[in-house]
């Protein structure tokens, strides 16, 4: 792709990108054509979709799972985000066993995991550690 198109996608100015290329500091391969045009050889990445993740800590809260997913889906649709997966889990926040969350983390279609409470991920330390094994 053209250098100015690449720069725009990265959120930097085309002159800054040109200077980076001239100084050999480009994070991707580039080549300059005989006409002077700079071509960036970067892979076109498809933005991943959104996975919805709802979790409650006990079986008697199962009804809350559907309400959580409904709120997450409503928000994602309002923002026009493509939903590629939805996951409901029941499990204590203390154990950290998140097989479903681990599946979402490994899924290449998932670019963002949307959840209602940040602590749903913070307590999933074992799942995140298992991802790196």
C-alpha cells in the first residue's frame, strides 16, 4: 500500500512516516519505486469481531447471565460492532478456572472481549497464564 495510506491507518502524518522510512525506522518492510513512490509491505489485518463474556459466581444467579448478555449485545449493536461469539460462565471468582475465557482469548476471530465488569478478567489470572503456556 502507499505510504500515505499506511500512515493514515497508523494515526501518524505522512511526512513522519516518510522520515521513519528514510531513517530506516519503519516497523514494516518498505520499498521505494523508481518513480519515488514509497510502498509499504504490511499485511492487511482484518479487524477482529467482538466476543461477549458474561459470568456469575453461583448457579442461583444464572438468570443474571441472560440479562448481562442482553446488555452487552445491545451496547455492541449500538456501536455497530460485529459480534462473533457470546459466552456465559458460572464460576467462583476465587478459583480462576476460565476454560471458556481461555477459548475466547485463543480465537483469532475475536479482536475484543466485551464484558460488564472489569473484575471478570482481573480474577482470571490462571486463564491468562495458561494462554502463554
